[in-house]
């Protein structure tokens, strides 16, 4: 099996996870914008990592555009966000709203905890977050949107790395 890792993130959390997974699996990793598209058709396995902004996976548009190529591959989705695993219904909604159901069936999805450093956000993202925290009624979620979060830890990739290793994937050179 041949494969590689692609990722799309903004402030480094997704990149960090993708790079850790690359080291542990010996697979090549590329940011979506640097990725050599000609390699896509020869890949059997793809690890697709993306963060979530206002309910949207940054990589969702690319996934939909390449649906016909991706549907024949083994896919591992790594979704990096602030929605915790205790909020299964919300995680399922993120998945449902972003990834065609046919690409989820028979494939793997892992949600990993993200990182939010408020003073590093662009002014636009800072405003979006602040406005979101005004609208949200749940006091706990409201509070979490006004403070830094850092759930990015190497140990979080253990499960996904084991699943990838079960497939004996080799990198595409
Ligand atoms: C403006 C903004 C909107 C966000 N929207 C969501 C969201 O809808 N759902 C969620 O779970 N996390 C949301 N997050 C949290 C990010 O997904 C999280 O910070 C993630 O780690 C970012 O990863 P990155 O640095 O790789 O882009 C949002 C963060 C920001 C700054």
C-alpha cells in the first residue's frame, strides 16, 4: 500500500499533528498548498488532516472537489478542533456537514483536541470568535471561547498511528 499525509490548518495545531503522524508512520507529509497532485492517483491510502473554523473543515472543499478520486482509496480523517469527544453529537455534525457520507463509510475518523491562542489570531478570526461567544448560550462553551486552549499532545495520535500501521502503508517517493 502506498500513501501520504496532507493537511490544512491555520495556526499550527493541525500541522503539528500531521508531522508527528509522519514521524511515527514514516509517511511523507505535505501542506495542501504544496502537495504534488500528480501523486494522488497512485496513492492507495491518504491521511487527511484539517482543522475546523465555524463548523467548516478547512479541507472540505478540496475533499468534495476530489470525491471521485478519493472514493476508491482508504482514508484516515484527522479532525482538529475545540469540540471535545464528550460532545459526540457535535463532532458527528461537523463530520456530516463536511465529508460526503460515502467517504466516511469504511474509513477512519479521529477527532483530536486543538489549540487556541487568542493573542495570535488574525483580527478577523478574533472578531469571529468574540461574536460567536456572544451568541452561544451555554456558559461553559462561552467561557471556553474567551480563553486559550491547548489540547495538542503527541500521545493523542497513538490510536490513529496504530490504525495506519495496521495497513502497512509505504510512502510514495
Ligand atoms: C475563529 C475560530 C472559529 C473556530 N470554530 C470552531 C468550530 O466551529 N468548532 C470547533 O470545534 N472548533 C473551532 N475552532 C477551534 C479550532 O478548530 C482550533 O483552534 C484548532 O486547533 C485550530 O487548528 P489550526 O491551528 O491547525 O488551524 C475555532 C477557532 C477559531 C479561531
